[in-house]
């Protein structure tokens, strides 16, 4: 994949903005006085409404979407919606640290999917970077899991969210080959909104009756975490492989920890600082392996 604008830095800049935007997700969930799947639904639904004028204009002008390629973003939206909703359910059965850590196994599943589905040849440097990134994430969010290892229902559900997140990355890499980022992510938001609506109905979660402050948090999460975060991710996946993007997103816990210092007063410990350094080193190796592969193929 190459950047049609010729600027190789744009996809990486988009990833940086994406990580910063998505790193606020945990902060909004912590402040919102609502069940996680409800917050997820409003994030998706409000973002879809805000994006509608821009997406519809593109769709009417370019007519890129047809019956054949619309299936991909619809499936991606189901993956994304289930990932958000089921991860929230997992928090009721296991610790936040374990749920976050096991959910972050997505890069491993993406790498395997890239090998067997897209026939992508991943270098040794990539696998070393992947292991370092996941080891760093373990130190950042998984100290409780390391002290008390074991798999319960909540942990199994969390692994399922990692698989769902991987499904979103792989479908988006494929779908973005024929649809622009704005149109693609708008269809994803609509599909995910329907998925989360059904999930909330099944769980018996009310969608109304929340305070004005909570709805303001829903709107902020929709604009920052969802609209900005997913648009930047979709753009990056139009120029970089899912195997690279998913590992780079392991930088999200690092950024979340930094944001939590001034907002929540949560100062990271030595193990978290070490984990951040290890994770960022792994991310660097993964991206370098991708650049080397592009240089060899050019």
C-alpha cells in the first residue's frame, strides 16, 4: 500500500492522532454514569449523525458504494459494535486490567489473519516488535493479571473481544481498497449502532433517563474517541497494513496512562513506565519492518 499523495508521513500522523483520540475512551467511560454498552451505542450513533452530511455528499458524488462492497463495512461495523459492547460486559466478570490486556491480543490475531488471508509475509523484525509491544502492554495494564494468573469467564470474553477487534482491522484493510475513509467509517458507525442497540435491548439497558452531564460525555466521546479516532484509523488503514496499524495501536494504553495523570491523578508506577518504553520500542520495530518491506518491493 502506498500513499497516493506521495507523503509517507500522513498515515503515521493519522495513527498518532488516532491513538491520542482513542486513549480518551477509558476516561469518558469512567466519567459517564451509564452502562458501558450504552456509552458505546451513543458514541457510535451520535458520530454517525455528525458524519452523515459529509458521507452522503461523497456517496452521491462518487458512487463508490454498491451492493458488493457495502458488505465489508457492514460486517466491520458488527465487529466494532460487538467489540465495544462485549468488552464492557467482560468488565463485570474480571478486572479492568485483565480485560484490557486480553483485549489487546488483537495484534496477534491480526498478524495471523494477515498471513493466512492476505498472504502477507511478515519479517522476523515484525514478530520481535509484536512480542515487545505485547510485553510492554502487559507491564502497563496487566500487573494484576500477572500476580493472579488464570482464565475465568470474563477473561475468555475479553479474548473474544480481541478477536472481534482483529476482525474489524482486517475487514477495514480490505474494504478501504474500494471506499474512501469518510464513507467507509460512516457505514461502520451505522452498522455498529444497530448492533449495539440490539445488544442493549438484550441486556435490558435503558437508553434514556440519563443526566445532562452524562449526555454531554456521550457527545464528547462521539466526537473525540469515535469520530476523530476512527476516521484517522480508517485513513491509516487505507495506506498501511492492518498488521502494522494494530500493533501501533498498542501505544493506546501508554497514552491513556499519560492522560490519566492530570485528569484522574493516576501516576504510573515503575513497571508501567518500563512497559511503555518496551511497547514503544516494539511499535518502532514493527513500523521499520514495514518500511523496509516497501523499500524492497519498490
